[in-house]
C-alpha cells in the first residue's frame, strides 16, 4: 500500500516535469567550404520543431525549409539533445544536433572552370552534419516560449572541417502542449 501511495505522489510531479513543446521560427543559414564555388550568402529558412523536456534535458527535432537559392531539395531534418535548466523564466540551452541537409554548399561555376569540378567537390561532402546548437536567449512564461539569437556551428560528418555550417536563429515562438 505504501508503494502505491508513493507512486501516486510521484506521478503528477513527473508529468509536470516533462513538457511537450511545438515551436515555429525563422533562421539564417550560411554554408561554406572555403572554395571557389561557395554559397556564402545567408539563406533564410522557416523552422518547425518539437521538443520533449525531461527536467534538464530536452530531446527534439524538426524540419527547416529554405525556399530560395540553389538546390532541388531545400529541406533539412534534424534531431538534437539540449541541456537546459529546469526552473525559472530564463532557460538557455546547449547541446549537439545531428541532421541531414538538402541545402547545397557548392554552387555551379560561372565561367572558366571545368563543368565537373563542382560535382567532384560535392561528392566529397556528405549531406549529414553534426553541430553544436546554443539557445542563450530562451525564455518561458506559462505555456509560451520565446527564443532569439540562437547560434549553431557545425560541419559535415564524413569529413569534419571540410565545410562550415553557421546558423543564426532569428526568433522562435513555441507553446507547451
């Protein structure tokens, strides 16, 4: 009887400690490999993500859509594990992100280069990336969350350092379900 009573007391606290959140936002992504055919201009993207929080850990993932620019499949799918404080209004978060990107790093040459050179460089780079994702300005009020100026730094997983991925999360607004 005593164990059932303890379980009944612990379950509501566990349910309150874990929260489901859906957020929408805008980001700017820069992908570069330091070569002649770089796509160095920032690409604006819409970001939709889901997060499940367990006290200080937040597990989640989402999709980014960057409609303008080169590339036939302007989507990214990602998953992340973030460490964040469990109490208070200000809840910054940081952790690794693993994703697959359809955004091209290399753009076709405009003249004077062999036509197959971008293809040779592209074959060396994987669409799978790993990154460090930081949300220093993330705030929670009741069931709403706002995050601004998120930062991400990453690289392709098959050749770390062969390309650089920088992302600036402009603003994300979320709601707890």
